[in-house]
């Protein structure tokens, strides 16, 4: 039996993971699979209960499971905590502990949501891209990373460090995954300024001949931010370092209409993958049964597909989401003027009701 560790976290995290678990349970019942779920603490919830955002128990439980489903961490309550006790440190810690270096963030546009995007429908309608964000290196983890007293008083330093092996493995992932798509990789960097980006670009050029069927282009990150809005359809696989990927994916979410639509999968070379929405704990709507659970649902679909090889079940969830949207069901973040607004729970119920009878891949 497949074991899924659920890390609900903070804010809207518990609200959306609850619905995602109900959805996975429904697919299990419908298509004859068996899953067990175990719940562990992470983030602010873990700080409150155990005094640390990532208890060892949580790491051990994740390691022993087949896949991990995470909600979100963070919130104003813990914003004054010292760095190691911030909820976000729990998320960074579990990614690092499980060596989840590749974060896949697909941007899929649902035709019935074309008008929900602040970008014009004719621009977003053909967008279909996969952002591959390096997840365990770069500015997030380089050292020194500290506050200290120096010649000019208080100073702070973060370090953008990458070694060639780290760059190579994420670029290889991009080349390999592009073969299941349109075989076009855009590597995004800031090679006109940063030494780490120049190493990144050289590494990409060195690897490219090994993937002669894939076309590689380089793009500077500031231009990429602009191109994502000007013409998102030009991209297929976009691969980039940790911080650039964090920022560009939130930007890209607007192509779909809402940050509440974007799923992600974090995977390493071995061990369980971690699946989570791209969005955060949304403190402004937490506890109000208003959050859009669809990013969590698509993350659950990615879990079934990548960790359990259940492409049919994953496609069934995606199909149910599409039907739900086609039928006009909307949470507040994607609702147009005058459209009926559903709660998180009502949206969950709708998607479950639209699961197809059979889980098959087209
Ligand atoms: P956020 O993603 O939580 O929210 C940004 C905006 O998007 C808010 O207006 C929010 O209401 C909206 N939104 C987000 N998800 C939504 C959903 N599913 N449905 C409807 N609306 C949604 O970003 P933020 O406000 O900058 O950060 C809040 C906290 O979340 C911070 O503590 C931050 O560190 C944390 N965070 C966590 C993660 C994660 O756990 N993966 C990701 C990003 C931010
Ligand atoms: C994300 C989040 C995290 C990140 C934070 C909460 C540490 O923004 O998953 O995109 O920056 O990686
Ligand atoms: Mn982010």
C-alpha cells in the first residue's frame, strides 16, 4: 500500500490539503487503489507545537513514505522569529534534507479561464510551459548567509553559490523532460552580470550537443520576465536558478488567472517526491473557506503521476478540474463579475463529483 505523508502547514494549507486528500481518497475508491495517509507538522504549526519548524520526526516520516503532499507554510504570527525558527526554514529544510533539487512548475491554461487572466485572452490562449526551478542551491542556501557587524555597522550577506555538478543535474533534467514536450529549452540567467550565471550558461552549452534533438536558447532573466507577459506561448521548458524561478513562476501564474491554480512537484534523484501548490499560506483569506484548492488538486495529480506511475488517475483528476471549470464553478480568485462564488469545500465537492468513471490516459 502506498503511503502519503501530508504536511498541511499554516494558513490555507490545512484547508486545501484536506480537500486534496478527499480527492485522492475518492480516486482510490473509484479506480481501485489503496493509499494510507499520515499527518506531520511543519512550518509555524510545528514551531507552536515543537519549538522548531522542522521536527526530526517529520523528516523521518517523510523519508519513510512514498510521496509527500504539502499545503503551505508561514504567516504574520511567525514573521518576527529568528531565521532558524521561521516557518519557511522548515520548507527549505525538508527540500534540502530530501535532496529535492528539481522543482517542476507547469503552467497550463484552461480555456474556460481565459478571461480570468489579467493578460489578454489571445496572448494567453496558446501558453503551455514548464518552469524548472533549481531548488536546493543558489541564493537560498549559499554561505555566508548572515547578519553581522562590520566596518559600516550592521550588515547582511547572502551568497549566490552554484557548483558545476548542481547546475549540470538540473539542466539535464530540463533537457530530458523537454523530450516529452516540444524539445525546446530556454535557460534563464543573468550572465551579463553574475559569475554563477556565466558558469550556468557555459554548462548548458557544454551539455547541449548531448541532446541534439533539443533546441537550447539562453535568455537574460529581466527579458524573460517581460517575455512571459508579451508572448508566453514562445516558451516550452524554462530552466533557471532557485530565486529567479521563484519569482518568474509567481509571475507566470497570472497567465492561468490565479496563483491558486499553479501546482508543483519537487523531485530528486531518489526517494519520495514532494508535491505542493506554488502559492503560500494566504494569511489574508486563511480560515475563511475561500481558498482555491485547484493548485493543490493538480499537485495531487502530479503526485499520482510522478511518484506512483498512475498517469490514468492523474489524467482523471485533471479532467475533473477541467469539467468543473467548464461548468462555471469558481472560487473568488477566478470568478468574473456576477459569477457565483464557491467555497473551498464546495469546489472540492464539485471536482470529486466530476471524476470520470474510468481512469485512462488518452
Ligand atoms: P501567498 O501566495 O500566500 O498569497 C499571495 C496572494 O495570493 C494573496 O492575496 C492570497 O490571498 C492569494 N492566494 C494565494 N493562494 C491562493 C489560493 N489558493 N486561492 C486564492 N487566493 C490565493 O503569498 P504571500 O502573501 O506573499 O505570503 C504569505 C505567507 O506564505 C508568507 O509567510 C510566505 O513566506 C508564505 N509562502 C509560503 C509558500 C509555501 O509554503 N510554499 C509559498 C509562498 C509563500
Ligand atoms: C515557494 C515559496 C518558498 C520559496 C518560501 C516560502 C520559502 O515562495 O515555494 O515558492 O521561496 O521557495
Ligand atoms: Mn514562491
